[in-house]
C-alpha cells in the first residue's frame, strides 16, 4: 500500500460533501444534477496513484479489498466498513426534527470506558445513529473497539451531525466478585446525546436506563429529562436517593471518592453476585424490561435474593480484587450502598442514632431470613457509623426485657430454649459461660442434693449420691497452703481472679491434688509422687508390691478422697453407658447451663466448663468460650481436637509417666485416653470414703 494512505479511518462523509457540491454546481463529470454520482474503481491501492491537491475529495473504490479511499490533505483515507459507499446516489435531506442536518466536512472520535468490570481489550463497540423523533436506528452505524484492558474504547470518524446514538459493547470483562476474567461475553448499552460531547461511558446504569429512556422519549418526554428521570428511578430501586451526574459520565474507576462512581460500583457488585454471564445478562434484561413502562423494579423475589447475598458477602475480598486490577480504583466505600440495599429490602429502614440498640426482624417474605430466628440490631459496632448487623442470641432474646432483679431467669424471646440470668451488669446468657452466674445455677433443680461442710475452711459444697458412690456436685475450692504445703504455688483461681474460685473452684497441679507433701511424710508408707516421679500407676501399682493406699485423700476434705479410674468408670456406668472404653458420652455429666453445647445433667453431677491452667502460664477455656461473627453466628473454637468449652478432673490413677498423667476430660465426651503434664492445673472432684 502507498505510504500516503491512512487505513481504518472513516472520512466518507467528506466525500459526500464534495459529491453534493459537484451535483449542486452541475459539474460535468460522469453524473449530472438529476443522475446518480459515479465512483471510479481500481484493482489495487497501488493504482490509486498520488493524492494531490487537484484530486482533493476524490473517492475511489479499490476492488481488491472492497474499500473506498478518499483523497484528503495529501493522503488516501480508507472509509470505515460501516460507511462504504455504493455507486448509487444517497439523498440526505435536512431533518429538522432529528437535528441530523446535512453533512459536515469532518468526523469526530467518540471515546469512553466500557465497564461492568472493565471490558477487555478487543471487545467490540458499535455506535448506532438514532432518529430524533422515534429514536429508532436509522441504519447508520460505526464500529470501534476497546483498546486496552481498562475498558477504554474509541470509534473514529463519526459524523459531527450525529446527535442521538446508541452505544453497544460486546465482549469479555473483569469480574470484580471473582477477581477473574469472564469465560463468556455480555452486551451493555448506553443512550447518549452527542450534540455537545465526544465522550460517553457504557456501564450498568446506562444499560438499565435505556429501555426506560426510549419509552419516556416515545411518550413525548424531552430526551435529557427522560434520562434524568430514568437514572433517578433506577437508583431509587437500589435505595439510593442522592443526585449524581448523568449515567454516561459515571465510571467505576474511583480516584477521589466520587459518590456517583462509588454508587455505580456498588450497583455493579450487587447485580453481579455469584452469577455466571448467561444468568447475569438475563437478570439485566429482566430488570430493564421491568423498569421500562412504570419506572419501578417490581420483582421482589429477585431483590430479596440479591439482598440475602449482599448481607453475607465479604466486600473486603471484592475490594481486594478491584485493587489488584491496578487501574486507579480501590472499591472505596461501597459498603454503605450495598448495606443500604439489603437494609431497605429487609424492611429494616435506616439505622439512625435514635434507633441504636433496636432489634428488628426481616419483613420481606421473599428473603431467606424471613420467618427465621434471625434478627438484626442497629448499633455502631464494629464500625464507626450506625449500621444493622446480625443480633446475637442475647441481644434478640432479651430485647425489651428489663433486668431489675438479680437472680431472675427468663427464656429467650426468639429462641425459647435459651435462658438468661439477671446480674448486676445486666442479662447474661446461660448458653456459654459467664462468671456473673453463681455456682448454684449449674445444679439440676430436679435433683435432691446434700450439703458437705469442709471443716478446714468452712466452705460448703453440694453433694449427690450416684449409684453406690457419693460425689461432690461442685469443684473443690480449698487453698490453705499453710495447713497443706503441697498447695504452695500449685493452685490457681481462673485468670488469677479470686472471685472466679467461688464459681468454678480452684485449678490444682497433680502434686497438689494428691497432696504430695503429706504422702512423702507418711511415717508408715512414704510415697514420692508428683512431677518427675511415678506413683499410683494402678490400683495396686505396676510394681511388685502394692504400696499405695486404696483411697488417696489428697487435697479433699476429711472423709473424702480423690476418685480413682475405676470410680470414674462407675460414674459413667450410672449414665447407662459402657464404661470400659477410652471414651463415653458426656451429656449426662454436663450441667444444663454454662456450656455452648448444653448437657443433660441427668444424674446431678453438674460438670461445668471450669477451664484449665497450662504450664506456659496461660488459662484456657472457661470464659469467652462463645464468640460471634458480625452477623451473630457462633464461632466455635477447638483445642487439640475437642471443643474449647471443657473441664478436666484429676484422676488418682493413670500415673504411668514421670512427667504426665491421664486425667478425666469432660466436654462433648468423657475421655480417659489423653495425658497431660503433671504441672498443669485442673479441677478436683472428691468422692466420699466407703468401706
């Protein structure tokens, strides 16, 4: 091709101007005033020759590539494929109704951004001219394409006279929800008045407004007014009442927290959801059609489905995806628009300062949360601004109930099986642990308990007869290290808070539990026990002689002893289970309150999640055992394979190692097969001596 030929730029309109001039002036070439204008033909571009001043405006058809070339300013300009000329004349009379009057001697370049997420490079963009009266396509169209992965597009050589036009982009795009490129293409539209602009963006808002704008304009509404009305109606359907710029001026590329752009991105996120391209395109078409005649989105079921998705979706992951595009946008504060959408569709209304603490349920029967136990609370946490969040059980169950009498217990208002205890600090849940609840609450009210008074310090404990044995129904809380030197530095209150011992008893090391000092000083049968020593490995020991006593008082009160493995198994047998294995169900032993997974406490043992003291100095498992996420769902924590909510009791047997012993663990199950270091702190229950 000659170096004075510029390809792919449409100046065919210029040719028509020149052609019109020749016809009007009666130029005696191959056409006359009343006849068709003729265009010369050559086979190749080489045969075009030079574009000289004398050939200015001359247009030639090159049959080799079926393209028209016009001589403009010393260069041959190839006509756009959309504007190929025929050998017949074209009549272009003035159209005062459409303002598409005659032809100019120049064309212009239409550009902008095509966005869902950004459309990818090489996506197709077409501009269709519209009639200014009916706003139907005139048959003239101009092709362009997206020129980079930012979604930027360009359409060249569009006649200056084109005013109303429909832009259409078709291609793949970046999905901000998944962070990946789509596997199928979609199409988006934009209606624009190009009389005073050369830039226009294509986005979801321009697409959704199109049918509505055409409908309003067809009913006589001014085009500009129709666009403003359609934009406002669509935004209102998404709970957005702010006034923004025209849709074609908005972009998801947010650089200075422009509210309109943020709202557009939020709308894009809401509609995308987890939808694949086919489903997404159908949704857009359905919404646009729904809006067309009345300006309302009446599909409540779809709105509720989107709201349900928006309520639980992590927007942080979406913003991370957008940031990774590195195109000058971070996602900004799209949360407020996304949240406001599901607030509105759930019927919650605005979460204002006056409504702080208010608990409400979904009123939208189409929502998956409707008719469930899900509730929402208006609060400031965990964000600075007031917002609706999932209410925890205690928030929804005690809402409106006054805690005026300490000790009062109520059932949950929403979850009736839940119970709440009135303390000086307000309501606390009996589902899970609270130090505000006294130890008596954990006893089974249907069981008749006896009372034990420890003569050493006067403390009283409830006891219960289970089978042939009588057990303490509370954890031991004895701490006199003067009278019992084994306790010195070897027992603790949970978190080193003295008041906690009044609720859950003390945590003792193995040496403290068996009273190693007393055993070592026994004149008749001295025993060296504790950390670094093996003693009481079995009822009669693993040695040749049975030197250990059958009942080890340990730290227990006079007339009571630290239970052996066989006594623990007798306890399990009373629950109706096989007591020979390494594990058994713990429901019958656990108290009916205090645990995340409540027990039955059917035999009155009343085990509570008293927690443990690890030898690294860390207390674990008693308080704060139930955590909630932002939506009020319980977050379960595990430790070494079993639920964090637990308690561990020392066993007078199971001493098979110098440094460890196998205690009795109570959580979901009762376990005998896990051993811990002897210098760690666990609870003590005592059994009454017997013949």
